[in-house]
């Protein structure tokens, strides 16, 4: 099964073409592509025409090798228009005419309580559901469980984590593949895909915090006891650091971005107070600034971004429950000292994220492609195509039969 993951980021569209082995379920990356575009801002599509052009360019580049083999497409969605809510509900299991009030819980009961819990999580009528993740179930006063089926009780309580977006936002995104007559596509919230790329099931069970630093956004995902507890997008990223450097160093954006990558250190204590960095400005002149000065500008903005992240983590008291190292990833994580700064602010261990559970020619994927690869991994691990996969197999058999008959005639 060939699946194409498309990550429509703020500045680049990234694609990961992968194949799933039918027998082992192993995922192998066949091709990675990255192209600049100007179709979105802070993760939200702002120009559908340009987005379709970028998507078409990706397809054209894959067409010669893989066009006929790609069966499914997974697109990322992000931005301020995506929100998450928690909902809870309790339903009675027994009927009044029953002498024994205890009832054996069935799949129907689970569906009913989840439906009721989701209704308490919905925010507005103009929203569409992206993901609905059951948290835990509780039967009467018994300990919480993740699978209440075939257990007995009088009442069933459930909590659910619902991720939604505006209908118009969803329609804008899905119109992109549909303009190329692609029907077998799904949409996944980008932070879930990024976290999926760097986590395995043991990580999720033990508890994991994943922070992904993008250009215009920062993603936060929290797993505990194998369950997704939080998935957020913060509308600030490493691009804000570039803008600060541009203004305070009185230079152009490209130069500021190069200085950020090559000379800045987000942990200013490690920067030299004596080393001078030559910075060209808008005139013919060049200014000189110490490495420490440049690093303090960088540190101040990244600290502000981390403060937003930390507040979200503390809302759920997850810092007290999760003892695994915090995973820092995303293109912005390549900034010198980015992980060290978070460690000092939060007194926590940090590690750089690496793709897990996916094979490739080098198996050393850069952070640029984590979300695109994670889209495919998430789709497979959560079986989001479901019945469509079975229909796809039947369609392929039918197409082969028709070709065989046409060859005979």
C-alpha cells in the first residue's frame, strides 16, 4: 500500500511517499520532496490557488516513478482555526424494569457514552470534527479503564478529547486534492503527525511531551498512559526570532535568518562576549555585534515561546506526572542551545527527536520531514482509511480483471 503524506507548512510543502508491507506492516520511505510556497500563514491555507499549484508540482515530480502506485493521501492541517476541547458524560446502563441493575457493557453502550461526551465538547455549529480520542472510562466507582466492554456496572462515564476546525478551513484544504480528482484522502492534525513520527507505543505509555518548533508556529503534544492528553498549536515560531534579529541588528530578513542559523545561540551563557559578528545593513556600511548580544536577542524570543508552552503543560499538571525527557523537534530545534534553554527554564531533561518505526534509504531523516512521515505513520497505525482500504483492494483486482479481458479481446 502506497501512501503520500503532504505537510503544507507555513513556508514549504513537504511530501513523504511511503509503502506499507502487507505482511509485516513495516513502513518504508521511498521519496521525500520539499518545495517553497506562499499559500499559507501560521499553518492555515490563505491562497487555495497557490496551494493547488504547489500540490500539483509535487504530483508532477512523483508522476514518472510512482503516480499509478499511490493509493492514499494524507494531508496535515494546523493553525489558529484548529481547536481542542475535552468532554465528559455519564449514562445509566440499567433499565427500571430490571431487578438486577448491573448490566454487561457492550459496544453500543460505549458508542452512546462517547457520543454524549463529544456533544459536551463541541464549541460551535460551524465546526467539523478532525479527531475524537477517548481518554478513559469509569464504571460506577471502579478504577478507570480504557476498555469497559464485557464488564458489569450500573453507570458508565467517559471522557473524550475532540479536535475541531472551521468548516471553511477544512473545505479549503480538501479542495486541493479533489481538484486533481483524488478522493482517497484524509486530514490529520499536524501536531499528532509530528508526535507520531518520533514516538513509539512505549513512549506514549510512559508519558511523553513533544515540542515542535516550526517557522511560524510551535506545536505541543502530551501523551500519558498511552492516551493523547493534549495537542496544541502556538502561533509563534523560529521565524519570530528572525524578525527580531532583522529589526535589532538593522539588516534584511535573509541576513538575519542566516545569522540565526550560523551565529546565534539560544542559550546565551554559551555565547562569546568577545567574538564579533559582521552584519551588513541597508546601506553600504557594516555593523559589528558580539555573539553574546545576538544570542541574547535570540534567547529572549525563544524563552517567550517556551513560556507559552510551559503554561499549557502546567494547566494539566503533566510536568508532575511525566518523567521522560522532553522531546524537542521541528526545524527550529536545530537552533544552537534550543534544547538547553528549555532544560534550564523547566529544570527538565530534553532530547532531540528522531523518527522511529519507519525505514528509509538512510534512516536519518531531517526535522523538515517529520510531519510528512508522521502523517503516513499515523494513518497506518490508526487505520484511518479503514473500509476504503478493502474497497481499494477489490478495485485493484477488478481493474486487473478488466485489463485481462481487454487483452484477450
